[in-house]
């Protein structure tokens, strides 16, 4: 969700995205495939919606995958590449081992190759599928996705480890992680709202229940009732299989309840609670609780995120299969 384990199990760091540094997609545009593959966006939506209809966990999974892709080398679908030979790819790095939804991307790619061979990038498919999966709940597009991304040819597990924000981070670390990608504190708070859907694995937050400072204590910022509930789900520090809703009782609904839960001490990860330790971010949380602005703000922040370090023009390639370079 949108962030460390939207995480669903790991979350949401800088090997800069190429020599030129981090860009925000000036060459992306609406309806990029209008002439070259006019069925592209409708096909992505239809296949994504079909899958979400039978798997309500997919929106969180695809949103998280999009986030993890963009934070490493930019939004170039490098997270989709398989490991090969001696190279361990991003998808096999620890923060990405719980990613899911690759089959949906592959299904879309297979069908698009039949209609428009070699035209639609895996990077665009991932960005569109993340949007469409979340939008299924509303039966309308919740944000605009500009297209024209091309696919990268490099995927390194080591870069995932250094670029993807982790759920144990304090505010200053999170702020720097996002600044490294050209994202603001406001973007950090808004995109954290992606945690309104999905689940988190116990081992990513159980230190807050059993050993927060190394003395067998709990994180005092956690609501005591919520902490007691979490202890019934996560019974030890070593539990790395059990999952818990990131947004209590609302983890399948994309809404702004994450922020009200956060203010009540019910943010699941240390990185969630960290948003209340800074004046600017805490005020942003308050604004997003009190209004319906979350959808508007999320649309703006994820569009900005979706343009990080994109490859356009003749850079990169259009993969024939998303898991392999051509």
C-alpha cells in the first residue's frame, strides 16, 4: 500500500536511476498508445478487473509492486525480471519476496502481444494495472496514468535492498528516502495512505509488541487495546508467516481510514507511527482525516511517483515477456 510492505509483507531506498539521475517523466503523456495500440488501456483494465473480481487482495498487491518498482531504477518494470545466472534480480531481494500479482501482469502482456506485438511496455502495464486494480472498487479510474514508459534491462537485488524504504524507519530516514526520489514530505504521507489496503507480516512490526527498545517492552505509541489484539495474532518475534490487516477492519476498502487509525495509535508499522513525530507530516495527516481530499492528493502523488526515472524515447526496450529481457 503504498509503502513498505503496501507493503503486504515488506514495504516500503539510492542507487540513482542511471547516470542522468532522477527525472519525473516529461516525455510521458496521455493516450500514448492511441494510434499504435488503441485497445491497450481497455485491455489492461478488463483483464485486471476480471482478476480483482475473484481476488480482492490484488489491489494492494499490484499497488505495492508498482511502488517497489518505481523506487528502484525508476518505473521501468525491473521488478518483473527473473534472476539469471549469477545475477539475483530485484524480485528475489528480501523486501520483494512477498510480492504477488506477477501472473496478472503476464496475462495482460500475453494478450497485448497478440494484438499489438512489441508495442506496450511492461512498465506501462504495471502502472496501469495498479491503478485499475484499486479503481475496481469504484468502477472508475481513480487517477490518471500517463504512458510512454519503456522497460529497463537491469535488475539487481542489491539495489532493492538499498532503495526500498523499510517498515522500521524513523521520520528522518523516510523523508530522505522519498527526497532521494524527488518526492516531498506531503508525498510521503499521502502515499503512506496506500496502507489503507493490504496486510503486513508479523515480523515487520512484532518488535513493537515484544521488544521495542531491547528490554522486552512495547512501543508506547501503540494504542494498548490494538497492541493487545496484535499480540493475539503475532505470538512471537520469530513469526514471519502470519499477516495482519494494515488498516483494521477496512483493509479491502481504499479510503482515508488509515489516517484516523494512525491518529488513534493504530498504525501497524514503525514507519507509519513515524509520520506523527514531525510537525509538517502530522498536520498533513490531520488534513487527510478531516476531508475527502485523500483521493485527490493520492492521485497527484502517485502520478508523480509513477514518473520517477522513467525510460522513454529510444532508451531501454519493449520486452516481449515481462520476466525476461529481449
